[in-house]
């Protein structure tokens, strides 16, 4: 039978207690650090949530201001005249002969205050409505500001007045008088 020395046993017991106490102390420090980090994370989350709400309010106000400015601009016609005309003057257009014919007929109808419809324009050109529509779409693809809208059973076509003014002043499309004269009544 082996007897353990009581003194040795007490020393071992104290060493174990000291080790466990040290481990417990380290665990407590770790737990406190985790709690501090958790509190910091929670306060950061609350701050970000509050910041997000403020950004949302700012975004709503910016949207309201944009709408308000847009209404004012449209009412005063600030952007539509000079700025549009300058933009059109800076653009470069390359049109085929047929596209020039379609544009010329549309341009003259607009200038004569004839409400151009796809049917009227096609008749004036001697093209099918499908051909005319395709040429109009090609012109639109090239940046010419043509709009088409459906009214009753007709497609109504319009040419931006600012573009017409620039065309009249500067002939930015390079139309010659032989094409234009075909469509003047």
C-alpha cells in the first residue's frame, strides 16, 4: 500500500486550486471582454440603424426636391430651349437619302402645323405605313427627337420644336433643297 504524504497532498491541492483560480480568472476576463465587445457591437448597430433612418429621410427629401425642381423647370421651360438646342448643335447625324426624305416630309408637316400621323406621312411619301414607321424608328435610333403616340386609331408623330429650330437655323442634318421641295404644298 502506497501512502501519500499529507504535506505533498496539501501542496498539490494548493497548486491545483491556484491553477483553477488562474483559469477561472482568465475565463472571467475573457467573458468581460466578450460582454464589452457585445455592448460595443450593439451600440454600433443602434448607431447604424439611426444613420440608415436619417439617410432614408434625406433620400425622400432629395426625391421631393427633384420633383419640385422638375416641375419648376418644366413650368419655366428652362432646360428645353437653349440647352436642348446647344446639345442638338453639338451632335452629328448621318442619314441615308430615304431617311432624309422621311425627315423632310415630317419636318414640313410640322412646320405647316399639319398634325402628322403615320398614315398621312406615309401617303405624302408614297410609302407603306410599315416602311415609314421603320424609317422613323431608324431616325429615332440616330438621336433625332421624334415622338410617336397613339390617339384613337392613329399614330401621331411629333418632332421636338427645339430640334426643328436648330434644323431651320443650322441645317444640322444637311438636307438639300431638292429633297425639301418635293414635300412643300
